[in-house]
C-alpha cells in the first residue's frame, strides 16, 4: 500500500498511503481531484524540558522531531505551503477540516483565510476524558479546535444536516462536540507496548466529520496520516482515501490497521438527507402523468376545505386559485402553507396524502 510518490498525475492513488513530504506529494496529485481534506498538522507545541506527573513519572508528551520548528516564522511558512498545495487538489466544491490546539490553530486560521479558503465553522472538540494539568499552573487543556472551510466563498460544499441531526437524537448538531480521547482498545501500541502515535485521533471524531461532510464514494485526503484513523473510518463508511505520511513507522501501523477494517454494507452507508436536497417535483407533473386528474377533488388533511385540480397544475376552491401552497394558505388564512402535507385525495375509500405521489416520482428518479 505504501508508495514513495505519485508517478503520474493521470491516476489518483486511491486507498493508498503515500510516503514522503506532504507538500511534494500533494503537488504531484492531479489538481481538483479530492472532495475533502482532513488535516491534523504538527501543533508546534514548543515544549521546554520534560513533563512529570505528581508521582514523578514522566508524561509521554508530544516531543517528536516532526513537531519541532525553529520559530513561529518557520511554522507559518510550512503552514502556508501545505495549505496552498491542499487547495490545489481540492475540487471547486471541496472542503477542508483542520484540527489544532491553542498553540497553532489561530495561526492556521489566519493562513487559511489568506489562502482564499472560506471558513464555515469552527468546532470545539470537548474531550470528555482530558489529560489533567499536572503542574497546576494553567487550566486543564480539555478541548481542541477544528476549522471547517470551503475552498472558496460560494462553494457548494457537502453538508448532511439531517444525518448529523439524526446522530444527535433529532436535535440540530451544535459546534461543540463532546467525545473521548483515544484510550483502551482504540489506542494503538507499537511493538514495545507504547503509544504508536502521541496524537492519535478517535474514530468517533472522524466518523462525525465524514458522515456530516462527505458522501459514499467521495475521496478524502489526509496529508498528515499518522496511524491512519482517517483511512480506517473512510473504509468503514465507503469513502475513498489517500494518506500521506513521511514516517515509515506510522505507515506500517496504519497499513496493518486498515487491512483489518471491514467496510459497512451498502444499506448501512446511506444517511438521512435534507428534504431540500431531494429532487424537486412540480405538482403539475402529477397531473401530466395522470396520477391526479383535472377536476379531481383534493381535501385538506384537517377536513375543513376542498379544492379542484386544474389542467395546469393549479387548484381552485372557494373563490381562490393558485398553487397547492397558495390555495392552502388562503383557505387557512395563514402566511404560508406546505401544500404537499396539507392536501390529500380519496382512493378506494381511503385518504392518501398527495406527498405519497411525489415520493413515488422521487423514487423513480433516484433508481
């Protein structure tokens, strides 16, 4: 699964972990070829010395060479370069998620805007089980911040609002997500029994991001792949992935992990969609197709009003005429009315909402 570089811009290396510098590798990928980028870049923690717990045991903090930069200017230059390469490979309606801590996220946010990205939301990942602050000199660092941005202002990015609402027990998803950090069986270990990666992200975080901002078959790029959480979740959810990771040790862990992942079946991959995203069906199409006939009588669901169907797809009743929505609103003396849920008709003695006919047409369009 590991490749050092993409040899040709003609083919997209799907479901592959690419070795090398993320900027060079992204610049070798075809332009405008990925739907979503999830980036977990180095945080540039600027740690000074070792950190110990009250019992004097040493904390396994992020002190790896890949998180060390000589200055803020050097980090800003790196951030600018990888964001530029990332923007080139994003499709026009693509989007990016970047996660960081207070050490770097404000610098990344500024660079995002300077590059022409359009920030949609910042999301706070509130950790339900954060690491304590051992020195007792600051607040416990219990959250990280994610920035969600489209490639440019006006981009038609993917947002599965209803799916996220369903994940949240029917309540609109907020921008603060309470999820645990990796512990127990989810925390990957190396051959020495130590954490395989110091900043491994939980699968629950990537699950929510992909369900909310991608569709099955979309291509998700992770330029800082680490131990492969993005790839594992993408595979489970029927998304394609491209991972870039320069550290061979992490690539080996990620390859083994992803090879053991089972993709969900096709039915399980479907998510709730917004009604606004469903194909538009004019009421007149029901008349054209003979599903309702001119002169046929419609009844309001509350039983108070009647109207007749006209050949042009409008209704007439009680000296009012117009669309199914306009007539319903006038009869109810209301500012607006959803005619699809307001009107019904009789078939074989049974009352049938006209929306049933609309759903039949939609099913045909999506078959």
